[in-house]
C-alpha cells in the first residue's frame, strides 16, 4: 500500500511539472493591454466574419474579371453544380458545428470536474487535526480565488498557458496533500483527499487544453473557400440583375456568417462572447463562506504562494 501511495504521489508531481513546463508563447515588448485585446480578437467570431466578407468581396471581384475579360456571358445553368456544392458544403458545416459544440461541452464538463474535486478536497480535510485542516483548507480557498481572478483571464488568451500563480499554488497544494498522505497512509478519508487532488489536477490540465482552438487552419480555409465559391456562383447567375443579386448575397452571407460565428465562438470556450464563466468555482467559495464552523484563518487573505 505504501509503495502504491508513493508511486501515485510521484505520478501526480510529474504530471504537474510537465504541465507547467510546456512551452508557451512569450509576448514581445510592447503595451500589454492592446496586445491582449488583439489576441482575443484574432480567431473570434468578428474576426472570421470580416475574413468571410473579404472572401465574398474577392469572389465578386473575380466574377467581374471573368465576365469582363472572358467570352463567357450569362445566363448560366449551374443547377447540378449548385446542388452538389449545397449538399457537400452543408454537410461540412454541420460536422464542424457538432465538432465545435463537443469542444465547448467538454470545457464545461472539465470546469465542473475541477470545482467538484476541489470541493471534495475541502470537505475531506475536515477530519484532519485542526492545524493541518485549517492550513489545507486555506490553501484550497486561495487556489479557488486565484483560479477565478488570475487563471480565468489567462484562459481567455486561448493559448493554454494558464496562470503562473496558480501553478505555484498547485505545487503548494500538492506538497501539503502529499505530506498528509504520508502521515496517514491507511486512512480511507485521506485516500479520498488524495484521489480528489488527482482529479483536480487532471481536470485543470484538460481545461488548459480546452482553451486552445481545435479547428485547424486548413479547415477554416475550406470554410472560407466555400463562402467564396457560393458568392461567385450567385454573382455569375445574377450579375445583370442587381436587385436579385443584392438580395441573394445578403441572405446567403447572413446565413453563412452566422455559421462562421457559431464555429468560431464554440471553438474558443473561454474567450468568445459566450465564453464560460467560473460559476462552479465561485459556488465552491460560496459554500465555504456559508459554512458555520469555518475557522477565521481559512478565509484570511492569501499570501503569495512559495
């Protein structure tokens, strides 16, 4: 049993160290706030809407060049081509939306799992001696506070970097849990505490991974290329009928841009306009504050982690 506990402790420590040592982009010198806002905007729904409109404008320009400098003249019959593109492109967009929705749902689940595990750790610490209990519960409270105040904004950058302060607090939390496990190897409640800490670490690592977009650039290129092709076919068909052309472009672009916004927002679970909020972690803090027997030291201001 002791060997198994030691091995699990080492595995937990190795996982946290590998997570912290991941290479992350280092910002260059310059104003931080504008750079942060640019990082949030690039890859957002608004960004891809602008790119989509640019692709549509490019397609209209290509249409003018084709009709101006080639012997092709309307009317054109693209019935079979229109049907093929509509079916293939519609299936592609549906698959991508499902893929992005799954990404968003997984991010919600992992955020809930981290909060649930942290709450279980706080409750499991209640059976420990008073001094050990208060110290561990205070560290858990500090972890929750820093997760909300520091790491959640870092997740909005969508680069999986996380907060250095939370990494340091995690090392402190692991060290305290490991010391308790070594002192109470046969206690089942302490084993529950240890397992909850492993679940918390796993859920946090998955959350950092979830913050990164999962749709690769080649897929975005295909989506934007499809928009350009649709606009080109519409423009060629209705070029000499401006009212019909304007109506067709407005309706088509509204629908296509809506799909693009949905893809972009769902693929960035923490940075989008529908980005996740730390409500589950806030609920953990609320339950701690409302506890009737909590020691004052547990809710004391947090010192910087060692």
